[in-house]
């Protein structure tokens, strides 16, 4: 299982706001989550997705296509992958682990 950090940036929008594109991307992610293929978390700056790496690449491509389907002519997508194979860790575990260390201070 891998965790990816994805940011999809539509270039050439009519206004500086991109929230409508973010909402459209989130709809794609909800569908994948409903199908049980991924878990995801929206943050103020990006989206974190957890799942099997081949599925995550499929999801990232679907996310990347969203602004094009809404008339945008250029899209920049950044991806960061955390793929640890010696143990299985979830997004929640990673956050809980850091918080437990902070409580021990």
C-alpha cells in the first residue's frame, strides 16, 4: 500500500479561484472511495490518497483529466509517493505515531 500527495493545478482559469476544479476532482475521488479502491483526505493545499500503487496511478490520471474536461487547456499535476513495502502503514497511523511522540515530551 502506498500513500500519495497530489496537487492538480489548472492553468489559465478565468479567476484566481480554483475551488470549483478541486470540488470536481473530489467527486472523482469519492467514486473511487465508494468502490473501496482508495481512501483519501483533502487538505488546504493538496489531496492525500492511500491505496495500491497501480490503482493510485489510475486515480491520479483521472484527477489530472478533470480540468481538461471542464475546458482548461493546460494542467500541472505534482505527485509525491511514499511507498514503504516492509510494513503496512496507513495515513492515520503515521499521524498518530507523531502525535504519540509529541505527548511523550
